[in-house]
């Protein structure tokens, strides 16, 4: 599989989500106190991401 979401625990003990494409981390989320919250973040990204606007802040 070329891309995947990965839930992991950071050094502070919080759950984070990273999105990987060909083993390269494309982005990582904020920390969540529960794994369920991290899973909810993934569902939100999948649901809302495709229609999100693109904000280009450079010339």
C-alpha cells in the first residue's frame, strides 16, 4: 500500500496520527489523550479533506 494513516504514541504519552505516503510522513496531527480521539481525527480528515480549499500564501 502506497499510503496509510498511522496512530502512534509520542514521548509525552499522547496519541498522534501521521499520514504516510511511500514511507514518507506527509503530515502529523496534534496530540490526543485517547486512541478513540485519534481515530476520530482520521475519520474527520477522510470526510472533510477532499473538499477542503487550498490556501496558497506565497506569490
